[in-house]
């Protein structure tokens, strides 16, 4: 047995996940949990997509009664809530959970048990939301759950309670992931990976995680106020008692607009990697892209009122928010020009991920331009609550986040599974999704300009909107077919794809410097970094490494936040069943909280006891 | 062991650390940012609704007792003394002193929680009458949750230091817990001014 094999075996024993159900339930490996986040998010994408298809089928012709108005309300609420809270953010954070430790050259995240807990809470929260729909208690007041529509007097069902509680679940989960990623990125980077050498996706996850901390706290607090209004008759959003429904809108959009960037910024990080790899040159304007990412993160907290132009707020305030909404496009434009410059001066290889990049350019830029139109108050007042806004937001979110995400799944698939996805199926999927997206969402702008209102379950034949709606419905089925081809490709290639090797795309960053899929503990010896592109600048046999870390303990390096100088060794906790127990306890308490305020105490107690158990040291002082 | 061309030898690096070298310190900081933001949002709701209302508190609503609020904030400020000493003892890794100060801290926290319960009991309005009452109760409730949380943590650390196997890192954890108590006390000061003093000024 060679020394290398012996080292690998020791690492596998120390960092590996136990076989069987127990191992499956107790794992704290960031790769497993990251893939679970991504897989579960895709599952919810399918559910949210199915709801969308039913709504499109309902709207395919005028005077249609396939869905009742009540069910239509529940479907669009569930669709939006699913796509924002259960698909987009968890998918991006899941990619971060999988990729960040590999990209910064460490073995696991700083709080692996918190991560495992966060996953379970997210899963249970999502299932809980759908249990509401299945029992006739689907939330009906929109993904933003505007008061007073979501107050007890207008929604006497449990729908809005379930909505508010789902928010609590997903926010607890995402806050746990965000804090874990921030500290992992700041303190566990490979020696030599100073701030100016951090891969751009890691930068985007760092900024996004900070945004999650502030934005998700806002919505979690506001949704607790809403839940209290419904459960114990507080009066936060009730006008006659001195409350104000607009307070809810302020809080919601103070979260809601940064939320768009919480989805978009990781996508920009993904874009930088796809473009760099397939342009065969380092990214143009690394520093500009980093500053643009940070600037977007900050400015995005100052634009929320543009969602409220039609609420009768003072004119002077509105002009400020028009200005800030225009300003926030500048850093995005800077990034776009950097990417174009990279492609322009590189030698682009038109593989599937780069096709999705092109789709991103086309659709996101269109969404950005209609966004600039909507930032203007007079235009917004005309198109508010019409399908123009639906077209705009789907251009931004599908073009800006789903296209990069699909490109990224294709790109990192060899790392996840060790096998290559089918290029031909990938091209078909791209074509179907691109055509489907445009066919579905472009006509919505025209319908919106013609005055077709959103969130209305049908329309009269005399409006003349039938043809375009039919076209959109056909487009939505083509889009769904494209997603199906993608999913089939991802599943089948896991068995039939050709073996990938460590670095099939010839990429520059550290995740490609280890095996595919990465072994337990990620790297046999932790890497040391001397540039932004370690794989391009150093031959595999000439790469410096860290020695002296015991392989039989879960030890990683703690480095300084700015320059990544090794400061100490730190032992990370191993697998624990208490993470799942705590998540089940939290779930029981939060479900109770819908019916009884004492659920809060139950949730606290049922979660706190396992938390103490998981933190309690073993006899040898380890966790 | 394979020979590698350029290596960094980590074997001599320390395995323990306080402050920025402790993972708990960073975790506590993250928790403080999240909880601090929650309290800021409570204050935002309070000030927003007060600006929207012609009379604040609404006419006929009595003000909460300045005396009780002031006593609670004073006791909270006094409790910083044992927290400060605990932080120092933890950094010295003096197990006896840490245990003693943890117990003193827990007693002080218990006193604060009892006083807080009385403070809530003595509020002259309910949460379901007006939005004013809702924000006062919500803000006090959010902060009380933190008090109870830290009290529980003190008890757990007390038992750990009394009975459990102690590693060096547990001293770092106790130091971070003391830092968290500072956070709880100092965030209450502006909220105290908002809830108890500002209605007399504006």
C-alpha cells in the first residue's frame, strides 16, 4: 500500500459518512448536504412549475373554468412562495454549501451540524407549506401576503398562518446556512488565498450571505408580527387600531427586493466561472466585478419602495427611489461589460454551459431594460398589477438566475458525480428552455400594455387577449419539456455518462484540483494558493500543500480573514443524530404555533434540548 | 508521507484560541447581528407607527411605568460587572472563578427575568388593544426571549463546569457567552429610552 493510498484511507475513515440509514440521517458532510439542498430545491421547482402549468392552462383561453378563483389564488401564491423561498434561494445556497469549501480549499464548513439542521428545517418547512394546499388551506394572499388581505378578517382559513410559518422555517434555515458560509469563507480559506484571490463565486456567496442575514431577519420578524396579528390579535397592520397595512409592505419589500439580488448575485458568481472556463482566459476586470457585487448588495437595500409606487406615498420620496432603482443597474452593467470583454478577448468554446450564458445575456438584459422602464413612476402607475410586470420579473428571475443555475448544474455535474452529462441532450434542453421562456414571457409584456391584469383567474373573450395567452401556454409547456430533458439528462448521465476525471473542462479553481466526486475530506492534503488560478498557474505535481494536520481527527486550518495566513488548527464536529431531532422538535413547535401561542415555548424547548445534547462534549473533550 | 515541493507545516499551530481565533466567537457575532437586527426592526415598527399616528400613545392609553423600566435597566447595567469578571476569569482559564461567576451570573439573570416578568405584568395596556400596545409588547417580548436564552445557556455552562469534561475551548465559549450578555444589556438601553423615556419627551 503506497503512502498516498494510506492517507486517503485514513481520511475516508475520519471524514466519511457511515453506511446505512443512520449514516444517511446523521451526515454533516457539506457535499452531501449541498446536493440535498439542490435536489430538494429542484423537487420544489417541479412542484412550483406544475402549479404554473395549471395556471397557464387555465389562462389558455378566455372564460375558462378549469380552476376556481379561490384555487387560482392559492396556486399563484404557492407558485411564487415555492419559487422564491423553496427553490431559488435554497438552490443557490445549496450550490454555495457544496462548492465554497472546495473552492477555498478546506474540508468542511465551520458549523456542519448547524448546516444539517438547516437542511432538515428547510425540508420540513416546504412539506408543511404543501400540506396546507392539500388540506384546502393553501395561502391565498400572494407570495407577498399583503395585509389586510392576509389578516384574519379576509383570510379566515389557516392558509396565511401556514404561509407565515413557512417563512419562519425557511428563514431559520437560510440564516443558519448564511452565517455558516460567511464564517467559513472568512476563516477557512487555503493559506495564500487573500481577499484578492477569492474565486468570484465565493465572493458572490459572501455578499449574498450578508444580504441573507439582514433581509431574512426582516421578513422573519415581519412574518412573526403577521402571525401574531392573526393568532393573538396584535394590531400591527390593522388600520382602525393604529396599525398600518403599509408597514407590512415596507417590511416585505425591504426584504423582497434584496431577495431578488440574493438570487441574482450567486448567479453572477456562477456566470464568471462559466465564462472564464469556456473563454480560456482569466476573467476581465476581477476587481471591478468584486466591487460591483458588493455595491449591488448594498444598493439593493435602498430600492424597495419602487414596489410601492402605486400606494400613494409622498412624491419626493418616490423620486429618490426612482433614482436608486436606476443606480442599482450600474454595477450589474459593469459586470456585464466585464463578461463581454472576457468572451471577446478569449477563445470561446460553445459548450452547453456557455449557451446558457448567452441565454442569460439575452433574457436578463431584456428584463433589466423593462426594469428601467418600471423604475419610472408614471410608467409604473400604468402597468402596475398588469402582465407587463409578470413578464419583467420572469425575465429577470429565469434569465438572471435559472439560466446560470442550469448552466452551473451542467458545468459542475462532473464534479458532483464523476461523469459527464450528455452534450446533445444539454443542447436540446437549452433550445427548448430558451424558446419556451421567450414564447411564454415576452407576449406578457404586450398583454400588460393592453391592460391585462395579473392575479385574475380569467378574462373575457371580447378583450382579444386569447391568442397571445394561448401562445404563452404553448411556450410554458415547451419550457417544462426543456426542464424535463435536463432532469432526465442529469439522472441518466449519473449511470451512463463517460467518466469525467478531475478537471474535464480545464478550469482554474481549486474544486477541480481534487477527484470527481471529491473524496471524504475533499483534499488528501490541503492546498496552498499562490494566485487566482491555481490550476492554470501550477502543474499538479508542483502544487504546494499543507502538512502537519492530523488526518485521523476532523481538523482544518483557521486562517486570518484578510490574508489567509494560518492562525490555528480547529477541530470540527462530526455526525450527529441530534440535528434531525432538533429539526423535528422545531417543526412540531412551529406547527403548534399556528393553533396556540404556547407553540413558541414548545418549539424553543424541543429544539433547545437536542441543541444542548449536540454541543455537549464527549468524555475526551471532543464534540 | 509523500514529499511535496513546497509545504506549510501546520503541526506547530495552536489548537485553541480566544476571540477571532474561536469559531464560537464568530457564531456568537452572527447571532448578535441577527438578533440585533430583529430589535432594530422592532424599533422601526414602533417609530413608523408613532409617526403615522396623530397621538402617540393613542389617547386614553396610559404610559408604562418609568420607575419599573428604569429599575430593570439599572439592574441590567449592574449585571455587567459579573459578566465582565466572568470574561476575564475565562480568559485566565481559572475554572473555580469561572464556575463561581457563572453561578452569580445565573442568579443575576434570574433576578432580571423575574423583574422583567413584573415589568410585563405591570404594563398598563394589552397587546391586542392598539398597535401601540402591540409594538411595546413585541419589543419587550423579543428582548425577553434573549434574556431567557442566555439564562439557559448560563445554566448549561454551570453544569458543564461543575460536572463535565472541560477542554480549553469551553473557556473560550464562556468568554463569548459573557460577550453576548453585554450585547443583551447594551441593546436594551436605546430600546428603554424609546419605550419609557421618549413618550415623555415628544
